[in-house]
């Protein structure tokens, strides 16, 4: 692999230069942090795409396997380009970037029939890149990494690696493409699958299921759709969103007909070597402009019996999920119910870790935890059945995952909350929360509105 250090350490500036290329992907730590928001990655012009849609798996547009075998095919493709991890570089050192929609969960579990993801959104879409730009935002370093895949012959691969690196360097050092200011919408009007009375009724019905002993909790969300003018600038929307709602697991993906903008604060899964980590968020409180009031809200969240119980239930679920792929007695909870603060919200976050069993892979770990317990409920399968009954709509990318699978066996995926999807002349987003026996329907609706507010505000025309 060719490694070329860069002088530019501004991921957004590099992203602007690569943005016009097909298959553009930006995994963005807009909220820089030494632990969670340390790295960013920009990629474009993939050599291959694995896509799952309509019950089939496609490689570069050709059918290769039934949808239920998608992860086997994904693992096989990744293994073709296997390479060792290089020390001293950011953790993603070339591989596949993309999304896994919430509805892909029915390929993993026996679930009721639900509508497919809307607007032609794939259940899974991963672009395979042979060259990327990787950033360490704490060390202020950046690198072009180029492998020369998919060439199998070593000499040809070395030549391709050099050519591709030179192409990226020319774009990075070249002129910045013109970029119009984001126009936005004067009055973002939307429709939803659940208005306030319907959402509150869904919360009440979820509580009935809890009382009946079906579940301990379920995450109920409401979908929001916006009609957009032709040519709406999804990339401009993402820039507006990252400016007002920076997040450590943010992303922008351009799949051509579908574009995805995410400002997620939540990690679904990270794999480094044999180490595995998931960081569920359960428990939310609003921010306040007054520092004293804001601190009091965070303290109250940390002390909330309802929110802590909600978080601990999901921690137990994820301990079980990880135990399926981790060595016995290695699954631990080093952090439980810690408050993390973001632009508009405080969250309760826990960390669950483990060590993969010999022979287990990042793809298998992803399958073990998908969809994330924090956005389904406990027990997971029954909670997902209730979600399908009460929401009456597909979730699509929302509550799925966005991230990467490295050719060295690494992985990092967010849970795609605080995420908007653009397809045709429509945008969709969603927001919700975990419902327990202690949930108040009116308060749960207000929390869902609070979570959606920054996403909706980012559509507005700048003043």
C-alpha cells in the first residue's frame, strides 16, 4: 500500500474537491474528540459496489446471490482484498463504506413482512474503495492511502496504486470546485406517518405490551417526509447540519439516486483487531442556554431512574448479542450510564466491549448486533414485531447503520439516528425514543420532536 502524508488536514476542504466524483463518501467527525471524534475519511470512485435489493445481492449491478446470503457474499468480497493493518495510521486503511438499512434485519431474523425501504433505497449498499484520504484530527495529520485493488497481479497492482494516488493528489492540490451557498427552504412543510395523537396512542399501546409481559421496552419512532424542489442541494444540507449539530459519527454518502446525511452521536459497532465495542444511547434531556440550568438538566438525567433503567436494559441486550461472537467472559461494561453532551441534547451512554472469538469477523459481529438494541428494544425480536405493527412505515436508513469495513478486518458503524435520506424530490427522516412502563406519552412525543428539530431546522433557508 502506498502512503503519502498530506499538508492539508481539513477534511471538509478535501471532501469538497472529491465531492463531484461518483460514489462519494465522507465519514466525518465534525465533533472532534480525542476518543470518539478523532478520525475522518474521504473516498470516491469505488471499483465495486455490493448492493442488496428486492431479495437479491448484486455486485456491480449483476445478481450474485439471494439476499439472505448477502453477508456471506460481503465477507467473500472483503477477503479477496485482504491486507494487514499498518501501524501509525488512522484505523480505516481502505475497504468498503456504505449503509445497512433497518429493514436488512429481516435477512437476519424471522420477522413479519414489512414494506421495503422507500424510494429505491437498498437494504445494504457498500462501495469498495482502493484509495482513500484518512485524517487524524487530534494529531493534525492526513494521508492518501492507495492499494491498487482490484488488480490481482502484484506489479499491476503497484502501478494502479501509484496512478490512483496521483489522481487523488491532483484533485486535492487542484482548484476547489465552485460551491453555491446552501439555499434551503423558506418554509419546510412535512407529512408524517404518526401525528401527535397517533404517536401518543402508539406509546400507550407499547406500555400495554409491557404490562402484558411481551417486552420490557421498545423504541417507537415517527417518520417525517418533505417534498423538495428539483435539484435540492443535499450536500449543502449536510454542511448546514454539521455546522449546527456536530457529531462524532457523522457521514454523507452519495449513492447516485440516493444521498444520506447523518449527524449521529451513537456508535453501533467498532472492531479493532479482536477488540469489539458498542456504545448504546438510552436517555435524553434537552440543553438549556443558561449554564446553571443546563448543568442541572444533565444532573437530573444522570439521576433519572426511568432513563437509567432504560439504558441498563439495552446494555444487557447488547451483552447478550456480543456474547454470541466474543470469547467467554470477555464481554464487559467499562462505562455505564455516563452523561454525554451534544449541541442540543444530553444523552446517557454506556460502553460494552468484548474480544472476538477466533475465526469470527467484523461482518459476523455486525450481524450479531444489528439492528442496534437501543433503537429496537428488549427482547429484540418481539420489540421489532411491535415496531412493525405500530409504525406502519419502513424506516429505511434511519435506525440502520453507516460506516466502514476495512480490508484488514476492522469496522466502525454508527446507528443512523439524526439522519436524513434524499431520494427523488423527497427527503425523509425520523425520530423517536425508547418506551418503558414509566413512559408518559406526551413527554415521549416532546422528546421525539426535540430530536427531530435540528434536522428540520437545517432545511431552512439561511437568514
